[in-house]
């Protein structure tokens, strides 16, 4: 039996992780899990710790987790997250050579490779998966970053045939829908809104997803309300802050404070990098012209 299927014992912890309920994952009682599922459950807990910023704690404890390649992959991912990018990339590449069929190695290795700009290597590794919905979701994300919505849609449609009721497939399909537009904006909104507004599943991640859908639908007050809820849950959530910047610019409001907050939390955030690039291009273009003073 697939442990992540509707009948599998890892379904709840897996769904909680992808809903952004990281504390729920960290606190999840794994004592009753079968022996073969304890390692994937523990990996999810360690990844949840990384997601809430407990990188030092994960690196300090990872040596006690055993010799499984899964934990070596978590260590490399944690190193990358902490800024030791060169060591992490080297470690993950060595691990891939030895354990490329391991699902955790595929997922975290693919994540590190993509973050390092090694897109083709990441896709090659992730393509080795054997029915991993998370690998499919990562492939979808990469194709969207490549502006290959057609390939992302193809992945989702193929997964839908054998995992019709999967939460992760619904989320991935919503990512694609937000890129495709039209009636798919509303469909994506329904997915994120259902998670965001239910007390048992509401999390910053789902609230941001709802807000992005609201932005695309032109419902700015509703987007603002969702982002305010997200910031109330976690004032340091970089995606909530980044999308608040976008909302303020669209609304004609001042965004300087949010930009400053994001610079302090995540100075390398893609939005800030893009803003800096655009500013430099503007300065270069402006430098080609000189002001003329009328006589």
C-alpha cells in the first residue's frame, strides 16, 4: 500500500506538510507508525523544522538520526538553507551518484540543484521518481519557472489520472491555473480558500495562495484581508510580505515599509532581486540621456 494514499498511515502528516501546517508536522505522534514509515515521517518533521527556520537545530541533531541516505539529503538541504551552498551542492551531487533512486534524495537533491541554477540536472533526477506526487509537484514548479506552462499542465494532467483525489495534485493544478488564467483563477481560489478558511487547515501558505488568486481576480480588498490574516499568523513570512508589496503597488499605496521588512528577512528574495535588476536597467537607460536647459 502507498503510505501517502487515502488509506496510508502517512496521509495526514503528508497533507499537513503541504498545507503549511509545520508545527502540526513537528508535533505529529509517529510512535504508532510501522517501521518502514518512520523514516519518511521523520524526514517530513525535519523539513518542517527547516521551514520554520530551525536550521541550526536540524543540523545539530541530524547526526543522531542514523545512516539512511534520507538524512544525508536533509543535511545537505539544511546546509544549503544556512548559506553553505558550495558544500551542500557537492554533498548532494555525491549523494545522487550513490542513491539516485532514493525518493528523499530525489526531492531534496532536485530542490538544491534547481536553487543552484542546475535546472536540467534537477529535472533529470526528479524524473527518476516512481509515483511520487511531491516529485511531480516539484517538476511542475520548475516548468512554471521556465515559463513552460504547457509542460507543467501535462504533468498535472498525467498525475490526475491516477491520483484524482490528492491534495497535492489539487495544489499543483492550482499553481498551473494561476499561470493560465481565465476561469482557472476561480478554480484555484476555491482550492486555496477551502484550506485557508477552515480552522483545522488554515495556514500562512494557504492564505497567501488565496490572496494571490484574489489578486488575479481583481478582488483587492479580499486579497488584502487574506494577507493580513497571513501576517497575523507569521509576521516574518516572506511570501506574505512579498505579495503585500505587490498588492500595495497595484493599489497605489506606499510599499517602502514592506520592502524594508523583506530586505531584513530575505535579502535574496526573487522579488527584491528583480526590483534591483529593473532599477539598474532604468538607471542605465536614463544615463543615456542628459537634461536640456532651455535658454
